[in-house]
């Protein structure tokens, strides 16, 4: 029985280790992985999965409330969406490029089309809906 417990523990520990977490994003990484606004003016996403970028600062109360939601969703959607965080105080150039003047703001980047930037703290359900409808383009059950 003890061997089975150890095997289950190791399995879940390895599964958790391979699940993707939110990635802290620098301006240079943004230009490399997402879009190089320094060389190109027309939006062209470089990623192989849709992504979400949470623009935040360490002292912001609403940002602190959003962080665990983003962490949870990064685990839920780890094989479909990449989650990033960009500290607006450290990455001032990136914040300037997107006109980030209040926080939190979340940038949703689909595989095709223009990204969408939303200001403020939204409930988890609204964020899930944005991911499902805007990023993953899943059909929702419409009632007549």
C-alpha cells in the first residue's frame, strides 16, 4: 500500500511540475515572442498559442487579487493559452507602447486578428468567457 501511495504522489508531483505557470515577461521577451513593435508597425502575432498578458505592479491591490485567478487559469488552460505578467514599473517601455495608465489591465491576444486590452479587475467568470470566446473561439450555447 505504501508503494502505491508513493507512486501516486510522484505522479501528481510530476504532473504539477509540467503544468505551465504564469511567465514574467520583459520588453525584450515581448518583442521576441509576441510582437516586435520596434521593427514592424502592423500587428503580427509570433506565438503558437493565444496568450494573455496581465499588466500589473507589486503594490496594486486589485492586481494582487487578480494574480491567483491568473495562476489558476494558467493551470486550467496550460495546453491552449500562454499566460504572462508584465510589471509596468519595470517594463515602462512596454507599458507605454500599450498606453497602460491604470492597472490592472489585461491584454488578450488571439492567434489571428487584433488583441483586446481590458482595464480593471474582472471576475474569474468574465476572464474565462474572454478566453473561451475571444481567444479559443469556442461556441457558446445561445438560447433563443
